[in-house]
C-alpha cells in the first residue's frame, strides 16, 4: 500500500514542513484521484492504523480513496 499512497503522503508531509496545510493536500489527492487509482486501492488491504502522523494521514487518505 505504501507504493500507492506514498507519493501523496510525502507531499502532504513536505507541505506541512513548508508551513502549508497537509490536510488540504490529502483532500486534493482524494479529490483528484483517477478511478483506476481508487480501484487499485479497493483491491488492496486497508492501510494499517497507527498513532504516528504518517499512519494517521495514510488512514485518512486510504479511507477517502475507498469511499
């Protein structure tokens, strides 16, 4: 799952480091995802939950792409 979600997660974290809003980046990634990406995500197991920032963002992105 990291290969599918990783680029959007890294962009969100980089945006945060630059003083931007990581949540806006996650929302944008969900909104702009192609149907083929959503289909791939739905075929894979859900991103495992976690307490780290990256894991929480990954869970949000995963759920958004599945929904």
